[in-house]
C-alpha cells in the first residue's frame, strides 16, 4: 500500500498552505458557477403532473407544500424492481432533517416510477421520513429526463431537479444527473442548485429572495428549534 510521505510538521504546514491556496481558488470558482446557475433561464411547467403519495393524489404544485422552492430527487426505483437502487439509497441516506431546508422556503421530495405499494415498505425499511411520491404510469420522469432510452432500452437515472413557485405557477430551473450529484447532499450544496440559492445578502443576483418574500429566513438553529 502506498501511503503519504512522512515529513516534519514544518514541511507539512508548508504543503498544506500551498494546497489551501488552490482550495480557496476552487471555492471562488464554485461560487461564480453557482451564480451562473442562479441566472439560468427557467421553463414554466404545466399542471398536468400528478403523483401518488401517502395522503393520496398530489400535483407538482402540492409537492411544494406551500414553499417557494422544490428539490426533487429522482430515485431510481423502476416499477418492476422489488427494492430501490443502492446508489440512490446511499444519496438519500445523506439527507437529514428537513427543518433547515424548510426554514429557507425549500421542500425536498423524492419521486420514483415504482408503485406506492413498493415504495412505502422500502421507505419504512430504510427508516426515511422524507416525502416520497410515485409517478407510476405517468410522464414526469421522461419529461424531465430522469428516464431516458439508451441503446433501445429504458434507463432510469439518479438525479435532482429544482423547481420555483410564483403563486400558482411552477417553473423548472435546473436538473443534474448521475455524476453531477457528486458532492451534493449538504444543506448548502442543495441550496446552491436552486434559483434562490442560500438566500444570503452576498449572493448574486442580489435581492431575488427578497422579491419573492423568501428572505425573512431565521438564523441557523438546532433542527428542533425552528418555529413551525
């Protein structure tokens, strides 16, 4: 096994500071990329998408639960499978309590093509509490390219799609799939995919969250200390 070189504390510090400079540069580039992502145009989504959830039928607008933003995790679980995809499950295992996202006017939900009768037992087995909906027999996954045709066969892709709500109008703002999900899972990395971002004053473009009434966010708290 090849291990890192053993050096003195002074040599290690010099090497670490050199790497820190590269990390800082990467961080600035990442923030610039996030700003460009927030400036992407958006597409209005019709009201024809319907899902089966634990409380019955739900529209895409219902999935927002009244908040301004919605992040959908396209969880690979085809209708013929008995259990969900391990890769999708590993991603969902990272998603903790929803309170921090919800305090920033963002809802996180899961959608799969499997019927709810298979989703709910699997969800209980995994111990997840995140809202999970079935799109079985509907076009949601193909419309947003989570289900594609490759070499003549239907393939489901793990991914994330972001939506923005303005009153009763819903807009698709961003999607990423497969390797594009690497490094995503934390609170800030999820918010960085959305049109409103982290809703901080320093983010570009300025004032967007204010204009939509989403800027009155509480300070970061313990997840059981948010009002409502």
